[in-house]
């Protein structure tokens, strides 16, 4: 089983700031290639969401993908190490934060069972279904799929590890397996 992982911004809010540490202007980066490594520490601020509770995984409007606290980074780096890359670090007050980018892309989409918009020169996967034959190969992965460069997916082992560690800040949508 796999899940689309979305940040719960309404509930937990988002980080902002730290732009002085960005190695490349985010509006000029192509985002189909890994973002360059931060050479200095970013200083973040937090705008709380409806719950007013500090999450472990944050959204930053200009950073793709996640900014994590040490507990979330520890779980992700143990369970999905080949799929993620630490691109920087920073602080939220006194707390060390880790800027994480998911770099793995897996071609596991069943196009006939997915919602795909065709724009002639390119196609965008609006909502995927994954091939059942890929189930074992994705269970311990954090990844993207071709044609959907902003959505992130987690296999059930990664999701369970985050849940077992009490990591909050993400909401999950199950992805159907077909074929």
C-alpha cells in the first residue's frame, strides 16, 4: 500500500523566513532536478495553524519538500535513506531543523486507472493509481512519480514508522493498487 503525503498546513501552520540562506532563488530553480545544498543555516519563524500545535514536519512555501525536526528527520533518514536528501539545516528558535528533499522518482503509475490530464506537449498526473505488481517495491520508499512533480508518496512501512514515532504534520491519502 502507498499513500500520498500532504502537509497539514491548515491544522499546523507553516514556516517562513530563512531566505538569506537559500542557495538559489526558488523562482529560478527548475525543480525537476535536486535543489542545491544550503551553505549556511536558515533562521525560520512559524505561523501556527488552527491547532496551535507544533508539528514535526513543516511546510515552507518556498522550500520543497519538507522542513523536519530532529525526531522526524531521524525516522526518515533511517527508513527512507536512499530516497531523501538533506539539503540544509536551520533553526526555529533554539530548535535545529532539517530541510529534506525527496529525490526518488518511481515509474509505478497505472495510466489507465489514473486521472491524467493531457496538455499536448506534456501530461500531468492529477491522481494516480499504482500497479499492484509494484506493491512490494514501494512499501519502504518515499518517492515522486513521473508527471507529478509536487506530490510525494510514502510506502506503508515509511508511513507506519512515522506513525509509530508519533510524527505529526502530514495527512495521508491511500493510493489504489490496480492490475
